[in-house]
């Protein structure tokens, strides 16, 4: 059985959605989303979730699969996605994975072991209670004592990852930093063809600014209000995502709408820069520059020609 998969990566707003749909149409296949926010139901505008019109009839997987208050890990994503990939391959379809969440992508492309350690709800509850009673500094200090290497790599504000590192140590007796998290060890399950999309930074940043303005027009504030009214609190991992936390700050009176929009634009630009940095480290990615968004179909042609020689 053919085990080839196509993986399309790149920063937010670069055109991954359009390119992936056009390629899926030509290859008569389906798309698996590798986006850590688009997995959540009811979070459509802020996550820039693909619309039915944009799908153009192409089946998309791994979108709207979890509630905003549901714990959904990289390990869960890997397991669910691999089931879909294996089913598609058995039907002689070449899966297209598309997304900008680096760890989600790498869980399929590379052999990551850390996600195989199952979470422990009681331990997680204990550490969440510990944070409430003692503060994030005390939690971080505990990680520094147990696993200083992980503490160097994890920001103390990223409480979810600090707790995960402590949890892994408590369950396995092995330091989080000592588990196999080498993103360069290729998966022995799939042969991955990695396609990267890039764009002039100034043009990309302008597209990001325009996208944020459109999100506000399309009702982002109402979407966030609706989520809060349904009981999804600001402390949830999903609600801390870019596009949601900035609007929550505005709704709580911590910023004006203009300030919130500008902060959202800035945070999204910074996120795009981090995505570039993440994927540029990967020597296996074949990069394609989108020089003019109006001529993006030329880039699709280039990628399709490249793929035709490798699949």
C-alpha cells in the first residue's frame, strides 16, 4: 500500500486553504486540518475556519471535533488523524495535511514519543489546584527542580505545558526533556512530501491586518460573547487562543476596541513569524513563494508539477 502523504505548511494568511483545496480537486482526495484551534466547535471566525464555500465540495477532516472546554492533546490529534490517513490510503487516496500548528504537523511527520504518555485527570486537577493556591511561580519552581532543561524551554506563563511536563515525570519517572521529542526523526509510518508556502513579509502582514478587520466585520465580538455566555471561561486553553483572548480583554474593559484590534493584529503577525521560524528549521520542506496573490493559481500549478514527480 502506498504510504505517501502530502503536508502543506506555512504561516497564517499565506494562502494554505486555497492551495490545498485546489490540489485536492486535482488529485481527487481529501484534506486533514492540522490546526489546534479549528478542532473546536463554535470557534469559527477567530480561528479563520474554512467555510463551506471555500471547501468547494472537498471533504475536510479534523475540524469541529471537540467542544471548547474539552481536553484535546497532540496525542489525541495524532491518533485520530492516523486513523483517517490509514483509511484514505487503503482507498488509494493521498491525504493532504494542511495547517500551521507545528506540533500537530510534526506529530504526523516525525516520530514523537512524548504524546504517548496518557494524561492523568487527578494529577492535572492537583496541579491546577496547586496553581490556584500557590501561584504559577511556585509551580514553575517545582519544574525547575525536577527538570531544569524543560523549564528552560517552557515559559512559566504556559501553565498547561508546565503541568504536562510535571505530569509526565510523575507518571513515567522520566524527565519530559529526556523523552524522544526530536522533531527530525522521520516517521517510519508515512513517506511525507512537505510543501511550504511563503510570501513577502510586508505583503503577508498586510493580509493579516485585512483578515483581522474582516473578522471584526464578520462578527468576532459577537462570537466571543456567545462563547462566554455559554459558560466557556476565559481560562480555557481554547479561549486563550489568538483572536479570542484579545476580544475578551476588550469585553472586560481592559482595552478599547481599537486597542484590542491592534493587539490582535500584532499578535497574529508575531505568530506568523514564529510559524516561519518553526518550519524553516525543517530541511525537508520544499518552499514555494507566492509572489502575487492574484496569480496564486500559478503557484498551484508549480506545486502540482512538483508533486506529479514525487507521488
